[in-house]
């Protein structure tokens, strides 16, 4: 089968990781083009990944007819517009999360996807491709926990990334969008239902700057579902032990918990501190395999004419929920979530 | 040193456990009297524990001058009145939780305790005496987690107790009082602060009867603190894997988690299911040592003229918080917690 | 039921622990006498435990007719002789392990036990009373692991005790007797069979003194059973993380493993080291409950006229196996184990 | 950089996995040829992996000048001869373990490697490329466990593979070669020293056929090192819980343990059995990443003109140790290991 010729836009930390996977580790993928406004990133893509066509303009890249599919790893605020132009240019599209930073943007992307039903569109909720989450979902779907009624999610960024977080404080959209979006996608996926109301709390504890810009260093949110189901979420920016992503789905006949200890690997040390398990340090480390598997799924879908199970509306709804969470946090009040806006 | 002569009121499941400890396993304790309205319980106390003085009237037991201290393990609604009459009769008092089922009752107990400053009064928040919780508190107090900012508590009763729970559904005070009181006490203890607002959700999932009587089979609550700290709690009545009590305190420099797996003991099985850790089945199993240690502390306090660190106001406040939680659950709205009522 | 009046001989670290349990925490026990050659220990027993009759001569204590049962926690080399004199004096006897330090001694104890069939004799293999080991044994006996064919035991003393170990190096009988005796008892118990051959290795790694006196700082032994079963054992004197006792029984249909992490309690810390479980520091900490439960069993047996399941021959055979292990280690050759010597 | 053109010989279970990795998931690799005596395997390689040149003769494949490097995944008994002919034909060589099934064969391979110093030769001890083992080795090498003095290895094949094991019983070389070779390589790697003596035991417990053909269903071996270090190993063919590979390196200042629970992934289930961790089922599942990483290292070495850290003598010595272990098992006696044979 012929390889899918791919162009990528955005070569930051995650973008470069995607590019590397597309160039070397994805069956059926050929990375033929890259676009970035940072020239050194293009040089790196050319030299290290052998990318032949480099662009500083996304539109120019889209004009390259060899490019069949586009991977969007640019700034969040650009996603939706780029999705539309790429689809309109006849390309398959994989976009990083979040779909958009407001609902109007999301609607643009939704419309574009609807207008190009023959094209593959996929959203980068990579956790859905992590083998442990796939396993957990399979257990839930096959009744091993009975009826799932409660989702508990923890997402703590490591303190090693605090400088970047402080630098972008105020511009990130806030913790409930920036970090929360993943758990929001997960609880929709696991509970199979959209929440109708949210209440949220948050503050700063070690890094007052987050509060100063109206954001929180850590926050919690609780979601009400029409059926009576519940979701609880804890997001934080500065875990000293590493990158801590933990999820539990509790049901009437059991529970499944993913990575209660964010173990770096299968090794345990015994030393004067006791029994010690080192933890993963960053999201690329924790989700290395997921990032590869989601792109493999994208390429497989293109090759096989299939559609991924994540649809564009998943992006819109998770954004709507994240925005409502932010509103609840800012207002100190419960907020009804309106999906028709 | 002379033994403390103790009378117990209430010989139900937990009362009988206390009686057994007082009779056999507490240094400095002598169980000399017991009171119950169930004659077979008194017979058991006499035959198995050698209790010499049996009563069906609490007032009669209090008249026994040999009795220096009273352990109250009767129905929750009787605690406060019995605390008052026992203190007024010149006895030291240990009372099971909750202090009372409404604030007026609690105030009666508070007043009685204040009027008898020379008497030991202790409230049975046994988790505070569990070695793992003592260890966790010590870590928190000694700065090992930095500033604690978030408490996460899980309290799931085992499905093996569901029949009793269904039988008393409607009469238990509700899940947020019945089960929640322990986590409420814990977060006050760990965070060192009282919450100012609560929001709560709950429903029934496998056992609709709880909803029918206005209670919930499982519920979650989130608490706001003036300092920005947060507490989250999950209570449930029917965990299939056993009695699951799990607690985490997250701070700016670390976290401490107690019993993420409610392991029955230190053994792990490897069988066709995989690696299996059996779980504790009930609260007497999980907290066997705590029940002994809290009574040992009570007896030690009496002998040494010390006061326990749990004070009567801990009982009032935890009841106030539990009642506010119930109100939040019933109203579907956030509720401010008023401690001056 | 009347309390069993007990005298104890030996008030060292473990002896004093036993005395405290007998005085305060064992149902049916009354500690009425104590014997030690260290006067300060007797003073402590009198003052802290309220022991009324103190002796510096074991024979004198035996003359006290009030004493019905004797707990022997003296030096290993005295056990057998004291067992005999106590039984001959009409007392029930609990003796600490090992039964004796040579087979001739053991035979003296065996004979005494046989001559007093109406008396309870019990040997202090406390691990058999640890709830996790009881659970594991129950699983094995009820077929949950199929036919058990392999025993793996680890017994590492903590480095915190190294000074004492170095001081007594050369006088302890050697690591395979001193530490190994417990695992030897365990594999006999779990596999239900006595080994026929042993091969052993050992050396010193951080503390050369052990090798200088002909002992080992750490050693391993492997045991052959006539049926084809196997036991492997690892003993060490200086684990930096604490007191590490770990046991696994592997069978044809599963395995059961006890305390792979010698956790201090149920708490886990998350800090800059990762996820940390502190470990138990010493044997009194790890086996606190076992020490109480084995004495409770002894007292129950006396009161109920039952015999414990550990018999005197268990003591002789474990000593024979330990001595054969020592011989294998010293000779560098496999050694057949002769139980008829 | 130009891709390395690779031919593979042997397309059984592991060979096909290697082929798939070489075709799709290894940076710098191009799978251009395959050799097998099973035509359906060649058809599969052509259809699924796009291999253009298929051979039923290894010599014919070697004549293909396009082929720069050869991956040998044929029957163990063919490895050494194929290594020699491939190196003589000017190819780089990666060979699966074991190097050879007797020492004479190994010497042929050693000689061939020595005669072609400009060629890359690598042996497939994939565990050395598993991230958890790499981490453990790094900890040991950087002094985190002090001086490593004891290696404990467990290697249990899953019962799901028992039929194949029974079918090839008698032809596998025996459990200590077939399964043991990996642990033998590991203890040489971790302890940095070769053992001088071995003692081994083994038998059959559920599957008598292994004993009937002179092999064992499960076996244990203990190794003596000149420095006093020790290695212990347990191999078994029929673990009901899955594929259990566990390793511990104990040192004077700590220990490191790899995969005490052979967890399938990061998820834990809570159900009526308790807290359950499902286990990996097979070696391709457990070592999927290692198989990829070892071939990536091979390709990187070829491209960069480097040599892998596993040398041909590692293959010879591990075979010598495995053969001595087998001799010890068969004779029931300790066996000195002679590396000069």
C-alpha cells in the first residue's frame, strides 16, 4: 500500500515529536513537508528528519499537491482556521487538542468537517490511544464495572515545567482549559454522557502569579449529569514527584483505575528512603506510545478510508465544558452547560 | 496504677467490639458494667466478657459509683443526652461518633463538657488513631508535603452490608452524615481549617431505594475554604471489592495517600485473574487496631489526667458540615456553612 | 474463666515485649512472676508492668506454685534445659525459637515434652501467627495455588541493627541459624515436607568482620526435597531500607507472596524522590501483632486444654536443617540432612 | 542518511515480529529480503510487509548484494553457522539468542566475528534494551545499590504456551538453556562477573512429560562467584497468571527490582476478587518495545559504524553457563564452570 504523504504545521515540543514519529515510526507514513515560523525548527526538521519541503506559510504548504494529509500542532488559537483551510484544500486533517479556544471557532471547524465527509478528520486526544486507557475503556464497555457512575480524574503537571507555565500564565486559557480538556474528554468518553452543570474551585498555593492573572495554580471541578452520574477532576501545575495523570471510573459492580502511581517504568528501588518508584517526568514520556498510536490510527484511517472514533463534535463539546468550568471557577457559582450556544 | 472502671452503653456490633477491647485488650481498663435494651446482648457481655453489672437503664448504670468512666455506643440520636447525664453524674465519657444528629443536641453536649472541665471527654473519630493516619498527619505536620491544599477522601461501604443499609435507609441521617462524617473530621484535621461552602451531588445507581427515601446510594461533595484550600469527598454504600477507605492530602511539596488499595493484609495472590490483593471486608476489620488504640488513649487520659486532642467542638463542627452537605445535596445548590447557628 | 498465671524468664528486648503483652494485652493472662539476671530489667518489670514476684534464679521462680505457665525468652543456649525443668516442675511452657542450638539439647526438650503430655508446650515461631502468613497458609491449604512446589524466602535484618550483629558476630550461631531458622520453619510449614539436602553460599560485602569469624554477612541456601520440591532462602544482616521479610510460595496453579514491600503502614508518600513507601524498621514493629497472637494462642491452649499446632519436633527439625545449612556453607559442598542423628 | 538494507532469516513468531519492526517501525531500516523454508511465511512477508526478495535458501539471500545486514531468527542450532556465512559474505549480523547450543558452535561464531572486525555483530539479548532494565543497570552502575552482591531472577513462561513447550519437550535443550539463558545473561551483565560454580534442582509438578524426557517443568539454580557474589534463578514453564519475568539486584546500599508484578499495563481493577492487576501474557507482549529498541540499536550501529555493547563472547559464556547448569541439574552435583573448554 502506498504511503500517506504528510505535512506538519507547528514544530514545537509536541509538533517535533509528531514529526519524528511521522518520519520514522509510523507504518504507512511519509513526512514530506513541514511548516513553522521558526526557521531553526525547519532546519532541524530537514536535517534530522529528512523533510524535503519546508515552509513558513501554511497556505504555501497546502498548495503542495503531493501533501495528502496535514498534522496541525500549531498554537491552539490557530487550530480551527487551519483545519478549515486544510480540509478546503483537499487534505486529510489531524489536529492537536483543543479543537478551538472558543465555541465560534469550533463551529467553523465542525462546518468544514461536515462539508468534507470524504476526508479523515481526527482530533489529538491521545489518552484515548494509551494502552492502559484502551484497556480501561474496554473493561467499562464490556460491563466489568457494571454501570459506570463516577469519574475521578487527576492531572498534575510536573514542577519541572513550572517556568514555562508561569511565563504563559494568563495566556494559556486557564488551567481548566489547558490541563482540564483531557479529563473532560475522558469523562465524556468513559461515562458516555455530557454533563449539564459544573462547579469549580481553585487557587494558588506556591505560585501566586496564577491567581494574579485570574488563573489558578490548582483547581477542582465537579460535574453533574442528567442521569445522576458524577465527574470530579483535580488539575494542578506543580507536582514535585512528576507528571501525574490518574483516572478512576467507578461503577456499580467494580472500578478501574489507571496509573495511581505514575511509574516511570517497571523498576522499584529499595534504599534508605524505603521502597521508591520513580515517576514519569513529562507528558512526552508518559504518553510516548499514545502519540505514536494516535498518528498510526490517523494514517491507517486515511489508507483504509475509515473514520476515527473521535469526531469533531468531541472537540466542540469538550471546549464548551472547559469554558463552563472556567466560568464556574471565576464566578464561584454553579454553571449550567449549554451545548447549543 | 489502678485500673479505670468502665461501663458501656450500647452493645451492637461496634459496642460489643469496644466492650471486648475494654474487657481484655486495653491496659488499665476494667469493664465493670454494661447497659443495653437487648437482653441477649447483656447475657453475652456477662458470659463472654465477664461483665458483672448489667443494666437495661442508662441512669441506673450511672448510679453505680464504682463506674468511673462511660463508653457510649448507643444510637446516634442518644449520644448527646447521655454525654450530659454521664458527665453530670461525674463520669469520664467516651462517645462514639457522630456527636449529635443536630446542632442543638451538640450544643447540649458542648455545654456539659464545658461544665465538667475536670472530666475527660473524648469523641470516637477512630481514624485519627489508625497508625497509617497518624503517620500521614505526622508527615503533614512536619512539612513533608509543604502546605496541604487539597484533601481527597473516599469512603465506600462494602456491598456485604447493603441489606442493613437498605433496611435503615431513610433513618440513617443520609449518606453525607452517616458515612461522610469521618471524612469531614479528617479534612478538618489534616487541613487545619473549617470549610465555608459546600456543593454536593448524589444519586442511586444499583439500589433505587436510597433515592426513594431522599438519600443517595453514592454521593460526592466539594468544600471551599477561606484560604483557598479544597476538600473533595466520595461516599458510597456498595463497593463490590470490600470496605474502601482512601485518603489523600496534596500539598505544595508532596502528597501522602492512605490505603489506595484497601488491602486485607500483606499478601498478594497470583492466579488466573492476575495479581490479586484481597480487600478488607468491613470497618471492624479495617480499623480493628484503631478501635483499640482510641480506647487505650481514653483510658490513658483518665489515668494520667490528660485531655485527648479531639475536643467536643470537633463533634459539633463535623455535624454542622455534614448537615450543610446534606442540604447542598438536597437543594442542588451551594450552601454556605454557618458555624454560629 | 480464670486467668492463667504466668512467669517469664528473660527480659531482653523481645522478653520485655512478651512481658508487656502478657501483663496488658492478652485475654486470660496474668503476669505474676519474672526472672532475669539483670536487676534493672526486674525493676522495670515491677514498676512498668506491675510484676509482683521477681527472681534472679529460674529454679526459684519455678518453685512459686502460683505460676502455672512459663514463657522462656532467655538466651538460645538455655532454652532446652529450662523447658525441661519447667515441664518437670509442672508448668506449661512457651519457648522462644530456636528450640536449641544443637540436636542433643533438642532431644532433651523433646523427651521432656513427651513425658508431660498433659502440659502445653509451644514454640515461638511467631510468623505462623502473623495474619498475612495465616492467610497465605490458608490459601495454600485450600488449594488456591495448586500443589506448592517452590518456597522463596528473604530475611534481611535492618542496617540499624548492624552494631549489635557485629558485636555478637561469631557468637550468634551464624546467619543460617540466627536468621535462617524462621524461613526454615516456614518452608517446612508451607511445603509440608522436610528437605533432604542443602547447598549454601555466603560472604561478606560491606562488613568483613562476619567472614573473619567464619560467618557471612549475607547468604543463600537452596534445599532439595524428596518429592522434587525446592526451597530457596536469602538471609542478610544489613538492609538499608529496613527489616525485609518476604516470602513466596509457588504452586502449580498459582502463587502467594507475603510482603514484597515491607511497608511500614498503608501510607504512600509522593515527593521529589517519586512514590515512596517507608519500610518497617525492626522485627518488633513488623511482627508486633504476631507476638501478641502467639501468646494469646498459648494462653488459650492452656485455658482450653488444647495443643498448639507447632510441636516440639518442629523445633528439632528446624535446628537440624539450620545446622546442615551452616555445614554446607562452611564446607562449600552439598550436605545431606540426617534427621536421625 | 541512507537506510540499511536488511534481509531476515527465520519468520516464525519472533522472526515475523522482527520483520515487521524492520519493515515499519525502525528508523533507518529497510527490509529488502526474507528467507524461510515455510512458503506461507514468505507469502505473508511479501503481502503484509512488502518484502520484495524472498528466498528458501539462506545462501541465495546472501548472494543478493543489495542486502547489507542480516537478522538471524532461525532455529537455535543454525545460528552460529549462519553468523559465519553471513559475515563471510560481507554482511552485518544480528542474531537471536542463544548464540549456539554447544561451545564448539560458539567458537565458530567467535572466530568469524574476530575475522570481520569491520562488521557489526549483535546478539539478541533483548532484555538489555528494555527501558526498565536499562534503568536498573544505570542505577547499579551509578552506585545506587552500592556493591551489587546478589542477583535473583525469575522467568516463568505462561501456561498459555504449555502445549508448544510440551510438543518440543526434549528438543529445546532443556529449561536451563531455553529459559535460563536470559537470566544468565542478565546476572553476568548486572554483577559484572562470571560465575565459577553452579548447583541446580528441578522437577515436574503438573506436567510429568518434562521429567520423562530428562528436562524439568521448573527449576532453580544457584551460582557461586569468585568474589563471593551469588546469583539465584527460578525458571518455570507454566505460570497460570501470565508471563512472569522478575529480577532483583541486591547491593550493599540498596536494591533494584524489575517488574515484581508483571503488569499488563497501568490499570488496576477493583472487583469482587479484590484489587486485580492483569498480567502480560507472552514474551512479545512484555518485550515489544525491547525487540524494537534492540533492532534500532543494531541499525544505528551499522549506520554510525559503532559496535553494540553485547559482544560475541557474551553469547559463548552464557551458553557455557547454561550447559553447566544443565549438567548440575542432571547430575545432582555442583559443577565447576570451565570457560576455557
